[in-house]
C-alpha cells in the first residue's frame, strides 16, 4: 500500500460520524436499564428507565458473578428488540462504584485472538469478563438476527459495561457479520487495548460514539500517557461534555491512531473528579440508578 493510500485509508476509518445528542440520550436510557434488578428488566417494568423506550421485547438477561474473590466480576446486561424502530439492543451494566472500577484494572495486555487483528492486544481483565458472556450472546444474536435480518444493532454500556460493549461489538461484527452492521454508543469507557486494537476497532466498528464527561477519570484508564505510559489507546470517536448537562459538547478530533488532547485527555490526573463518572447528560448512573 502506498503512503498516499495509507493516509486516505486512515482518513476513511477516522471520519467522525454525525452526532445527535438525542441518540445519545436514547442509548443512555438503555444503559440505565442495565442497572435494574434482573426481573424488572425481563418484564420491562423498571419505571421511568424502561418507559423511555416503551414496548421493548426482552430477549435475555445476562448475569455472571465470579466465584473467584481475587477477580470479583459481577456482570449484568441484557438483549432486547424494539419494534418501534426495528432495533436490536445489547446493554451492559457498569461497575457499581469508582473504587470497584479502579480495582478492575487488571491491566496486563494479552493477545487478542480475532482473525485479522494483527499485533492486537487487549486488557486482560475486561477481555476475560467479555469471554464469560461471549457464547450465550453470540447464540442469542444469531437467532435474533435470523428473525430480524434488517434490524439495526446497537450495543451500549457504561464504565466496565462500556468496555464490554466494544468487545461485544467487535466480536459480533467479526463472527456474525450483521447485515446492517453494528453501532456502539457508550459512556465512560476505559481503554480496552493497544494501538493495533484501536486501529482494528476503527475499521471493524466505525460507527462508534464514545461519550465522556468533564473530569471523569475512568476513560483515562489504563494510562496511555500520564503518569505511567502503559501501551493503551482509545479508538474513535469521542464526544466530550465538559459540563454536567446535555449541552455544550465537543466533537473531538481523534482518529484511528491518536486521541484528542483538547478533550478529556486535557484533564490532568490530579484534577480528576470521580463523581463525574456517575452522571452522564445530566442523568445519574451507577449504584441504585435504575
């Protein structure tokens, strides 16, 4: 490939999709439902969080609690179909609190085994968490896409759930190849892998919106630059909200090989604000946020 072709290629995979805050809010409420009790999710009776998307048909609720106390995963998510807009949704709950998120940083990089992802490495902890749910979600999505082949597929999540959402989207894009592709729209996502994985993600799931909030520390984990470089890089596209409302966002100038230093990366680690991780677009998340 010539140098000109390489730059042209990177320009294509890095082009920022158009941003609509109303789409973010819709994804955020799907994510908010993932914090609810499993029975309320199954019956779609979780109050205002469910009423934001009335008429949703739940396919399955996923829960995995690790018996290993040294790796205490407590994962929850669900898959559903929304007939009002012909949309399949997979949403993942985040960690319950900030110390839990920080303790999740089992930050060794391990080989990412997907075919075609040359030199890719993934965060050991978050990738292993995805693997606990991988087979059942693949099975459910194969059956659901057979029923609704023209449906669009949205994967969303917050915090740890945002990391799971990107691993999920990459997996389904590569294995099931949904006819309409996969859209990722997540909130407070930590970095999930090395630059090779970030580049591959930008090609495999180009419709990826990564919403960040003000001084939220979690999207800066594991460290890419300061205070300790650890070999991680986000894939695009970041939308940064430097206030506590759903207004005044910045469409960041990140791409397949670099993050935007004028968005959340502009906040030094000594100025992080953990409470910013638990509120997105003015909506409370985490804990008993259902």
